C-alpha cells in the first residue's frame, strides 16, 4: 500500500506568498484585488470602495453582493494591486491580491473513497490503495460544496404515428401504428463534495465526493440513504479536525468574476478564493 507524504517546497511557499501579496509576481500576469464582502455595507464605505477601485457605485454594490469573496478589480501589475488592497484593508475591509495564473492553477487532489478517523489523525484511501494521513492539527479548512452536473438517460417512449401504406390500402381510412422511440432527456443532478486544506497550499490535501465513496467504513452508522451517509462523513471530518474552519457556502450556486471554461472551473476558482480569504482573515485577525 502506497503512502503519500506531503512536503512543502520552496516553490510552493513562494507561490502561496504571491497569492496573498507577499512575494514576487510574474510581470506579465494579471493581478486581481479580492474583497471579502462585509456583513454590512454603509453608503460611506460603499463610496470609498468605489473611489479606490475606480468603479461606479452601482457596479461596486453588485460586486459586493453575496457571501463569497469577490474580485473587485484587476490590474496589469502587482504594485498597483498591492496598493489598492492595502487601502481597502486600511478602510477596515478584508482584501488580498491574487495572480490570474495562481487562481486558475490546480494539481490533482487525492480522491479518497474510504477513511478512518482517530484521536490524533485521520487516514484516507483511494480506490488504487493509495493512502494519505492528515494529523488533527494540520487541517486548516474543511470546505463543503456542490458540483452541478447534467446526465442523459435513454428512456423508451411509445407514440402513435400514421401508417401511410396501410392508410392508402384502406381507401383513405387513417390507420395508426405504435412506434417505440428512445429519448435522452437532460436531467440535473448535484453532487456534494468535502475537502481538507492545510495552510501551505491552496490545493486540497484530500477530497471525497458523495457518489464516489464506499460507505462500508461507516459500519453500524451506515444508512440506506447516500446523502445521509455523506452528511455522517462530513460530521466525522468536523469531529476529527476540531480546529479547522468549516465552510459550506459553496453548497449554493455562485457565479465567478473571471471568465471560466465552465461550471467546473468556476467552482475551482471560488474554492481558491474562499481558501485564500480565510488565510487573509487569519493573518489580519479581522472577522
């Protein structure tokens, strides 16, 4: 059985610093200023934000609507973005900068289908026998979300159609015949997922998906309902990592503020923004 060991390279440390505006940037990279929407947004604060980012008040209000971190502005260089983000922080807001390339980059996460939790660590296995162990104090964020997807299932339907030949032979009396056709209507299906993040990388260390798990490890807690079983797993995550932040905002639908290749990429971008926002909040001590 293979055991994966996670270590933080100097490159990954520099990458994470650059996301929070503390390290070197690629001079050709587009840099975003990201703002965590405040719980209350007064007119004076709204006008100040609009003035700082050079946008109309109406546009600024729309960008600050909702619950997830929003890209409030973009700049061609890091110096300008850093300056704007600092001004927003001085105004009492939680703001950080993030390069476009960093926001879109993602390495393959460890997709676990079974787990075992203990007092000091939790162990996860994938379908090929790979194993990842996460110590209780190493988890920074537990992120629960929902992936929208569409499926096509062919179903037979029976219709009545005019039998032209039989109708002609009968002298014009309409003769109908039964025809069975297979149609593939598109249906929407959502799948929940849960991820564990550490402080060293914006890529998840472990991910589990609702319909890609073997729930037998639940033992006597196993139920006939997949959603119920998944909720039990999420509870085990929270019990096993009591110091980790739990965030479930992405169980609802959100758009992304940058062009995305589709719902999957948009979801990944929002996951990164939420992760980075929690790092920024922890660093500044603002809630």
